[in-house]
């Protein structure tokens, strides 16, 4: 009981894990976010870039590159955001969400082949994560690659999805199947 009382007096309970110390990279990222909120975008960008450059290792650099990419997207600098995301996946090649984001940016920039490669990498890293499959399916639909899009939507059906998402996937499959039937067959 005395242990619980002492922990409680320190503002923690006896079961709270100790907090990891804040790293220099995390401090720089916090400063960058504060500058961004204050609309001092040049300063924020410099701090994001510094956090990524001065990170002690690749694993620490990856979140800094992603934070920079997020800010650049918000500022409309999509080309620079793509470069930052490329640095993020280079720093942490096993991070599925960074590959997903890179795929989205490449698609927005009109690079469908690069987008598809990035999204397929995200899927390979996190096959039960629906976001990259949804993005890839949409990319394939835009290219009118109906069978490939159907493969992605059917794979989504095998995942645990919220009801609204599951309904949207079913509607997408129905629409693609209808569109596929309309398409004239070669030689007719």
C-alpha cells in the first residue's frame, strides 16, 4: 500500500510504465509543429529538415521525414513531399504506412506505375491493413484494370472491416462487375 501511495503522490500509479526520455529529434519535431501552428512555415520546414538530418539513426529519421512530408503536402509542395516520403521509406523500409503514403502521393503526381509499386509494397508489409488495398483498388479502377481492381476488392472482403467500409467494398465490386460486362469483347 505504501508503494501505491508513493507512486500516487508522484502523479503515477504503480502500474504506469516509465516514460521514455524525449529525444532531440522529438524535441525538434515538437518545435516544428509549434512553428507550423503559428504559421511560421519557413521555420517549421527548417526544423523538420533538421530533425531528419540530425536524427541519430535511420529509425529516428523516418518519422521526421514523414512529418516533413505531411507538412509539405499541406503547403501544396507535392514534389518535395514525394522526395521526403522516399527518404522515409529508405530510412524505414518496413514501415507499411510510409509506403502507403508514398503510393498516394505518386498517384496524385500522375505516376501510376510508381504508385502501384509503393502500394503493393505496403500490402506485402501489412496484408491485413485495408488502406493500401483500397488505394490500390482505386488506382486500378482509374486505369480501367477491372480484373486487378476486383482482386483487391475481393481481398478486402476477406478482412475484418467496419460495416460501412464492407458495404462500400460490396458496392464497388458490383459496379466493377457491371462495367466489365458492358465492355465490348475483342473481336465483336
